[in-house]
C-alpha cells in the first residue's frame, strides 16, 4: 500500500538524516566521524547547516530542517493528506527535531525516525480493536454500517462477518439495503458462503423494520453481534439521511461505522466529516487501500473527524481486511520500526 508516498517519504527521511548527520559531524568532525571531511568543506545544501556546540552536544536549528520539511509538506499535500493534518504533522516534526541539545554520537537515523514516527502516531490515532470492544460490552453488540454509494460497503459487512466468526463470535446480518437492485441477493449470497444467518424482507421494505427484526433475532438466540447493512447515500440527500436517522433510533446501534474508499482521498475525509455531523460515526473503514498509492485518506481521516480508523480493505476476498494498526502503517511507510523510536 501507499507505494508512491512511501518512496517519497523515505527520500525526505534520508535528507533529514543527512542534514542532522552533518550537524553532528560539524560539532566534532574528527572524533564523531573519522575520515570524513568537516561539514563546512562538503559541497551542496549541507553547507548551510548551522550548529551550536557545547560540551560534546549539538543543537538542531530550524534552518537545519526547513528545506526538508518544506518538501515533506508538499509531498503530503500532493498525496491528498488534508491541509490541517499536513500542518499538524509538519509542526510536530519540527518540534520533535529542533530546540533540544543532542549528544554527539547519538543515532541520527533514530532522531529522525522518532520525530516522524511520533508525529504520525499522533495524527493517526490508536485504531479500534473491535474484538476487544465486543468482549467488553453487553450482547448483542449492534453495528450499523453507513456510507456513500459504490464504496464496497456490503462486501465490507461480509468481510467483517467473516473476521468476527474467525475470532469466535456469532453473527447475524441485517439486510437493511432494501432499495438497491440486487443488494439483498448480494448480501444473502455472502451470508450463504460464510454460513452466517441473515435477516431480510422483500425488496422495498422499510429498512428500519428489517434491522429491528435482526436485533430481536440476535437477542432471542444469544447472538454476539448484529451487522446492519444499509443503502448507500450522500450526506446532502435529506430524505435518505432522515431515513438513516430513523434506522438509528429504531435499531439503537452500539457503533456506527462509516465506510468509504481510500482512493477517494480528501473526498472521503470530507464525506466522513459530513456523515459524522449528520448521523454520527464511531469509527471508519476504508476500502481499496491496496489500490491507493497516496495514502492521504488513511493518514487524514481519524485526525480530521476525531474518530478512529477501524479496518483497511486490501482486496476482494473475505480475508482481505486488516485491522488498522498505526505502528504497522508507519513501519511500512518508513521501512520498518527502529529500536530507538
């Protein structure tokens, strides 16, 4: 995932490491870097590094990191990272790198990785451990899935059903998309393949009634989780949003999960924000993350709407869904974790 963003971030990481490494070398060129020419004699952008040295320490100034951070800002924006999130990342990296005295000989790659790692961890949030949530709440746990048309919401419901079943939970699916042609048949086929009970009414039925029945079934049969599929809709369609509000009042979900495409970039972030304002959202799932070379939505969405990213869809199979783990995403972007991060 995020191949284009990964390669560009790693170049900036290298540029920061070179700047700070030159700063450290300039502090004590003979002992810290044997055989390397003093920093002031090396050509190129590194000649402009300014270092304050005292008692085998060096100080990274804002001038030392200004050019790489400007490049980082451009890379993030071009990768569809939302502007407020980009600004937050740049501010955090700058704070993490500058204004502190560093020991000569301190791992330069560790300094840079820690600064980037900590900044991204703050904007990515903590993720959402769905099995732990279910274990900690009364059953059935009722999960309502919302989102716009064509983002893979129904397939995502089936993937979550498969994931939960493999984690030892019993599941019932409520076929609440009663208007899209073929929607009931689609979710029914998924349920049949997975061996999961489905509650459905005829095409055109009131989705609130369908999902009410799904909850009643789960309660009567001691089912752990109700997964409620709904019709896709845009936040600016008042009648459909009112219908979703009715579903919410009737079903009383424990979690409302917004589903969108990672490849939609900033559009997904904006839509998630509007859905959260209209009907609420407790978590987000992004589909098609395997097709997204930029990564802007995955980086932006949790920080922008203040809700965690729960899963990433990474393919078409039932197993092609991965819990969102910020540390793993950062490790992929920067080529693995560091012991000193």
